[in-house]
């Protein structure tokens, strides 16, 4: 089980954001996020949105930094990925 984080390159609310995922279990992801001060409101079905200023803390706590491409591939491989279509359909 691994927690992965991509680069902060998604702009919103005046800052850059990254994505935090688990490669196997959402329970693991929620526990890691809570232990590292990431609020549950940052969870978006299969990942947490995390601000750029949290990245150092998350990596120091054990999150593995990866590219956005690697993160998506790991999320798909885990079976946890929620597709754009599923998001639109409200699943």
C-alpha cells in the first residue's frame, strides 16, 4: 500500500493544488490525510485535493511524489478511479 502525490499544478482559489491518492484502499487514504491535517472536505471521490504548501509535509510523512501521469495510472490500476462519466452521472 502506497500513498502517492502529484505536482501542484492545478490552479484554484488563488493557489496551486495537487492530488493525493492511495494505490489500494480509500481507508488508507483517509487515515493518511487525517493524520497529516488534510480536511475531509478536500476528498473528491477518489482523491484529495491538497494545496502546494502541504506537499513537503505529506512527502515527509511518507507520500511518494509522482508525475500526474503516474498518479492517474496508479489510480486506474487500483480500481479506485472514478471516471468523468461516473462523476457526470452522479455515481
